[in-house]
């Protein structure tokens, strides 16, 4: 191995170490914040409000859930590509409304949470709990 190759290998190893250390430290800070009783209470209140709003909007928005469920059963890509593209699935949520609905603060995302309950939320996935 030439000297420049060895130097590049060492620099890459140092960058990986620094990045991994930063991620580990960030995880510690996030865990400490999320374990705080005040944060846990706020999270519970937000979840309760989202569930309540989801139930209140159910009568009006259930047809969107039915359309989504049918499109999944049928493998209807045309319908599925017209639905909210937000990356909420990682948070146990899939918005079933049409793409573009979220541009208005009056139009929350709506779908079901990972427990199957109707849920409505405002914001993008990174801002969600």
C-alpha cells in the first residue's frame, strides 16, 4: 500500500470514528430527553389529541382509508402514487389522503396508527414523535 493510500485509509477510519462517536452521543442525549417525565407527559397529551382528532374526522375521511386499503389489496399503483408521499410509515402512520393535502394547516394528515386506530396529525414525519 502506498503512503497516499495509507493516509486516505487512516483519514476515512478517523471520519468513521468521529461520525460514530457523534451518533452515539446524540443517542444518549435523545434518550435522556425522551425519558424526562415532562416530555413523556407532553407526548401522551399529543398522542391523545391526535387520536381524538382522528376519531372526529373519521366519518369524513374513512373513504380515503377504504380507497387506500382497496388499492393495497389490488396493487393499484396509480392510486397509491397519488396518496400523500410523506414518510410517516416509520412512525407507525400512513397518511391515506391525496398528495398535496398538507399544504394547508387546516388539513392534517389522516390515517391509522400502528394499533389500527384512526389518527390525525399535523407536521412532517421528522417533527412527529
